[in-house]
């Protein structure tokens, strides 16, 4: 198909400029219109001003009408030329649209066929990883390109599956408490580094939680010990008046007659003990009916 656009006449015959007595009219207007520079209309001059305005409007209208007339004359051949060219372009657009539709249909079929062929490769190679590596997860749109051969696609799928299997072996060493969460994170983007970062994050939070729970347990133990000591102190008998040097207490011995009087002494001392030793000392004194109090 060989076509050539041939003009029937030369554009060189068209006037390069449209000449008229521009300078003459401009000079006459400048001289005439100078009379209106700084014009002040008074009541006596209203009639004259209106007459002048009517003349100026008439002159303006005459110039505009001539401009439009010349434009129509100059544009007439172009308007006809433009309509004919647009008609030809419309005729050309029809087969272009038909070809585009065919090319689009062909491209869609090519892409569908290639995707189906790649899916067959996936089905052949995926094996046990099918549940964890769905086809859509491995798919790359660049595989549609004609420059990407099926050999390259197969190699890419096999490499991705091998990498996933290797990554999952690494993730199998993750602590059981984090294993599921870390694996889910990995499967989002098949990124081992991202999964290991998630593991580190979970470990850090678990560490903080253990520290918090240990602190709470220690506080509870201390509180319980303090409560036991307080109860031991409240349960102990009070000692006699510290101002008294000695007091008399009576005891009765079987087979005897009168009660035997026994002297009770007030002893003051201090000692350094641990918390457990203090508790043991308290129990020892209570077992022997020895009254005591803190000083």
C-alpha cells in the first residue's frame, strides 16, 4: 500500500499578507481622536458627545465587518480543505481500530496461553509446598513479556520453591511459642529476613513480659512475708513493764502443796539476722512461751 498526498495548487500563490491603507487610516484616526483626549462632557455638550459616539461606533462596526469578511474569504479554502482531510482520516481510523482490536485479542490470548503453560510448570514442581506457596504468590507479571522464555520461568519457579523450602527449615528452629506467628509473617512476602525480625520482636516482648511477671511475683512474696511478720508480732505476748526490774510468777508442781515462785528477768539485746533467721527466732521464742517485743 503506497499512497501520497498531492496538493492541487501551490500555497505560494496565497497572499503572505493582506494589505490595506492601514497607516493612512491610523494617522487620520490619531488626528481625529486627539480631540477627545481629556474631553469633559458638560450639559451643553451632551448632544454633540452622543453624535460623536454614534459616528465612532459606526466606524468601529465598519472595520469589524471588513475584518470578518476578509477572514471568511481567507478561511473558505482552508475550511473546505480541513473537512476533506478529516474525512480521509476518519476512513483511515476504521482499519486502525479493527487492527487494534485484533492485536488486543491476540495479546490477551497469548498472555492467557503463557499463564496456563506456567501454571502447568508450577503444578509439576510445587510438590509439598502447594499449601504454603499458592500459584498467585509466586506469579510475576514480567513473565508475560515475550523476552522471558519458559525455560527462565521454570528456573525461577524451581529457585523460588527451593528457597522457600530452605527458609522453612530455618524457621523450623524457631521456638514453638513463636513458630506459628513467625511462619505466618514469612508467608506474607516470602521474606526470611522479615520473618526473623518478627521473631526478634516477639522474643523481646516475651522477655519484657517475663521480667514484669517476675517483678510482680517478687512484690507479692515480699508482701506476704511482711504480712507473716506482722501477724507474728501481733500474736506474741507483751513483755512486762520495762521499768520493773523483776516480777514474781507462781507455778504449781504436781504433788506439792504451795506454788513455787519463780523469778522472771527482763533482758534487752539486739542481734543481726536475716529475714528467715528472724522468722525462725520468732517461732523458737513462741514455742518456749517467752514474751518479746521489738525495740
